[in-house]
C-alpha cells in the first residue's frame, strides 16, 4: 500500500523504481528515506512545477544541495567507519592461535594446580564488601580451606592459595572448585569467580575466537580478563 510520502512524489512525477528495472521490495525505513537520486528528481520536479511569477530562490536551492551532499557524505563515511570497526573487532586466525599454550584469567569455578602447587585467582565484586571469603574444595566438593580477604572495594581483588588444606597437608594438583561468598554488613554482594586456565585449543569458525579451557569449556576471547 502506497504511503502518503509516495503519493506526494507520484504527484510530482517521481517514482522510486526505474522503468527499465523490476521493482524491489522496500522496507518501512527505506520507504521514508530519500537517496541522492530521489533528491535530484525532486529538485527537477520542483523546478518544472514552480510558479513562473514566484520562482525558486537560487540561493535556497544551492543551500539545500550543499546540505544534502554533506549529509550523504556523512552517511557514507559512517558506513565505512562501521566496516573498519567490524574488521578491527574480528580476531584473525593468527591472533587466535597465539592463545594456544598460554594461560588466561576468565570466569570459572574450576581450577588446576600450578606446578609449584596451589592456585591463584581473582574475585570481581559488583559493589563494596565488608567480608569476602574464597573457599577451595576438592573435586568431590569437600572444602579444603577458606581464605578470608576481609573488606574490599568494588572491583577486582586477587588471591593466592599455597595448595595446603586447613591441616597443612598438600592438597595435590586438583582440579579444585572455587566458591565465593561476599557480603556488606549482612547484605549479599554479587561476586564472580575468576580462575587461571591453560588454553587447549582455539576455534574461529564463527568469526569470533572461542577458547577451549580444561574444566571450564568454551569461552569467547572477549571474556578473557588477562593473559598469563
């Protein structure tokens, strides 16, 4: 169904499609948008249908043409800049492969022990907390130790566990489970566990690098907080 905008153009003798080309489906947004060809047709129709006793002011017409050209240039530049941004945000295959063999800090609750023993990690706090506790458990869920990080400001706070349980015995190489409990004066504070994990493999089939991490699974490279 023709819009009032199309009806107005039709009155001036302007159509949106060429007589030599088949009409194409237009979206609602395109139907209310003038492109450069439409503007030139509209200007020509305006000149053809102007009142000879009150012709269009040349100064105003030149100003309209300059304004439209400027807008068209800005639109084209915006499209170009978006294409460049999309390219820059896409991780290349060589960039993705450089992650293999490295360790990354990302969201997760499973961690493997270092060769020197113990694990390191971080806690992301959504707000200030008066008490932050990190509990390390074995693969069966049995608590090995709890580290009290005390009062912490909003943001990221790191911790380092030496690999000893509450009795001082060596807890082995894991895997270990990490759980976080944070509160501020009795009110729970949202907290995210971040663990270090080695990158086993990388996939770029979706255009975005996906890292495979032991105990965690597949995570996008955008979720990596730090590279070790």
